[in-house]
């Protein structure tokens, strides 16, 4: 009349082992779930009752107590349905306890007995592999679980199918590994006419993963340029793809491809939330501390259009993740950490009306409206942008220009070559040092720091951008013209 089933609770990307304990005793028929369970877990008893009924089974007329241990860890999510149901079946004697020993179980039950996909399967699979345990999961999540961890996976579409497998009457086939897909239909840079300076800056930003702010009137092509940045970046490495997929799994946005079943993608994520996004939506948090947009953009691009229209408190919350590459969501009894190593790309109009530089279209409050509009952004946030450029409106005649433009494929090839050259140089010098500068650069750099009143962070970003420009030219040392170009793309003093 007792059962012990292993499952997990999710705390960020980490997993916490949870023991599902079932006990049947005499008394008034009832099912109670204790152990700091949330609403979704408490409602599982009705789903379990209906699922068992669809199999022709009924709960015994006894008092059923379900304990989720440890009791001081919050249990959230419908993935506790299946382990609770299995614990009840073990307590009823339908399944032998030894058949599910050293097994971790996750899954959500439908009323008809089917097992629905759940979020967090990748984390659960890695935990099972570390524990040298078998993982029982929904059939919809079998491919991602098999790809993530070298462990035994049982992926069942239904509760009756899982029951037959455990009894040995009808064994389930092992799931197939999810394939990694590198190709993605990004917009091509060849569609962008003109804007040669902006294209150059976008190439530098992609080569060095630099944060970029574009300022220009409506229709200048800022959003069009930003949407093409992710297509210039090198594909994710397998370890990076695993991190990205784990975050997507926890966020509930990792789902099988409808054609070939592939769920793991090597292209870098591109996220573009609306400016009405809340703090929890952008940074992470909420009732269940889900990952926010900055974590969903991990190893990819986060594009914030109409930057001053975001809430100031939301924008300033980005300052720490931009420096540390992670976000920590504080709770009363624990902290949840999500990785957030993203590339920030933002766009904004020069003023509220958008035509500050055009006297014929500017509003009557110019130029004060431009100063007030930029004042919505804090100085510390602006200081974290490596590149700040103006994107001017395209002259009408350029719209009719049929001259072939450079394609994203050609630019991506140059960026990949610069990445390889940078890693070769980094193997020689672990970090940028004075020896990386050409002999005539140090004196020029000292004058520039004093004249432009560059901060310590500004100096670091200036040198990094210059290093990226040197990498694109396959130059071992940072030359004077590399620094001059980097300084031309950092117009922060004109804004603050």
C-alpha cells in the first residue's frame, strides 16, 4: 500500500529531485496531495481519476495520500501528473515497485489517458543521465530527451501504452534522436538598398557580438537591418545549442517540427518583444519565475525597437545582465539563475515625431523634443552600447537602384573568417594587451581618452570594437585607423 516514485522540480535550468510517495489507508474515500504543491499539481487528481477511468480502472474506495518530498520545495507544473498516477498504480498493486526503481518520470495526463508534452524535458533528461537513471517522458518529448542525454528513455504516448510496456506485454520502441537543423530562413542583406555605413556597422557588430543602437527617422531601415543580423552570425556550437534548447524547453517554446520531427536548431535565436513588455516578460520572473526574453535570446540577438517607449525601469533592469551574462530572479526562500548572454540591438527615432533632422517635417518643439526623448534613456544604459550610429533616410532615387547588393552569405563568410582569426590571436594573447597596438597608436589613444572623456567601460568597448575591425582585416595589431573607425561609431557624447 506504499509507493515511491522519482521525479524532478525545476528551479531555473537546475533540477531538484522530488520523491512522490503514495499511501493507501482505510477511511473516507479521498485523494490528498501535500508537499507545497501549486494549483496545477493540486488539480492533477481530477486528471488522474479521468485518465484511469478511460483505461477501465477506478480509484479504490480508500484514503489516498500523496506526499511530494522534500516538503519545503515548491512543486509547480503539470509534469507531476504522470509520476503521481504511477505512484497510485504501484500502491494499488497494478505495477510492481521494482519495475520503476531508479526511474525518473515526468508527463502531463489528458482526460482520455494520453500523455501530453511538458516543458523542461531537456533538464530532466540531463538529470536522469547524471543519476544513471531511466527517464519516462511523453512521446512528444522523446526526441529531445534522447538527443540531450545518453540514458535509457521510455517515451509513451499514453498511460495504457506505458502500463503495457512496464508489464512487458507490448514494448514501446526507443525514441529517435532529434536532428539538429542549421538552416533558417533569415531575410537576406541583399534586399537592403543603400545604407552602406549601417551595413558596415552591422558586420562589425556581428563579428564581435557588439551591442548596437541605431538612431534614425521612420522608414530608414533600422528594423530591416536588425532582422538580418542573426543571419550573419555563425551557427551555434553543440554545447551552445544545448543551453539554448534547455531554456526554450523550460519556456515551453521548444516543440517538434511538424515535417521532420527536428526540435534542436543550431541557428541563433532572434527575439523582438513589443515595447509594452513588462519587467517579468523581458527579464524573467512572474508567478513561476519563467525565463524572460533576455534568456530566450541567450547566444542570440535581442532586438528592442522603439527603445525609449519601453518602461525606464524595464530598460535599466538590462544593465546588470548585459555585464554579467546572466539574470538572477530573487525569491523569498531561493534564487533562480538563468543565462542571458545576448547581443542587444536597439532602434529609436531621434525624437517623438521622428523627423528632428528634417526641418520641413519636424514638429514645433524641435530641437527640445529630441533632448527630452533621448532623456528617457539613462546614461549608464547608453554607455553599455558598443556602437551608436545614425541611420539616415534613404534618398528616393536609391529606392529605384537595381545594383546588386552584397548578400548575407558573403558577409557571413567574412564574419566567420574574422572569428577564426580572432580565436587564433586569442590563443597567442589571452586578452588585449598593449602589445596588440601598433607603435603609433598608444599616443593617439591617450589623446582620444582625454579629449572625449571616455569612461573605463567606454575605453574597454572602444578597444574591443577596434580589435574586431582589425580581425575583419586579418590584422594582428590594432592600427590607428581601426581606432578612428571605432570612435566614429560611438556617438554617446552627442546623446547625453
